[in-house]
C-alpha cells in the first residue's frame, strides 16, 4: 500500500463518526451484545437433569421386592416419568426389569438409577432376574391409566 493511499484511509477514518472515544464505546457495546447473544442461549440450554414427576425406591432383598412408596400409592398415569432407585440388598446378584427397561446386573449392596416414562395405558410388567427368584415376590405388574381428565 502506498503512502498516499494510507493518508487517504487515515483521513477517511478520522472523519468517521465512530473515531476516537466513540469507536471504543461502540466496540464495547458491540462486544457486550455479542456476549449476550452467545451466553443467553447457553444458559437456556443448561438443565439439572431429567424432569421427573414421581420417584420410587425399589429394594431387592432375599425375600422379595419392596417399593417405597408402594405400588398402590404410586398412582401413575400415562405421560408420567418416574425415577427408580433400584437397590440390591440381597445376598446374590440380580437385575430389575420394568416394561422393556432393564438394569445392569447388580451385585449385593449396589444400586442403579433409571427413568421410566409410562407412555401407554395398560399393564406394565416388572420382574427380578438371576438367583432364586421364582417366588411371587420377585415379579408383578402395574396398571397404568389415562389421566383423570381423559376418562
């Protein structure tokens, strides 16, 4: 670039309304706007995890399975997401299955958390596997209804 061309550009920049302190103020405003445009969607994407409507603890023991709250008090309808904390307090390894969702094999004293969405009305089966689990206390079903405003 020639010296005369540099002088022309310098003259044009000096006549610009954004020269000097205005330029710095404009740059600061532009930077703040850009940060706001980028940061706002990022904070909107932040979540605390899966939204659950209900929570239950399923405990597997040598005598069977207990639900807290009990299945009769859980009252699940379609569209509800339940967090299940499955705890194996039995002396043998077991897995737990609800509908078509199954935990990994749980060693004695370990636990597993999973979420189940009750999306269709009807009966959802649950069962425990591995070890001596032929007793009725190791399997069952749960009836899921439509929400009351649909009946």
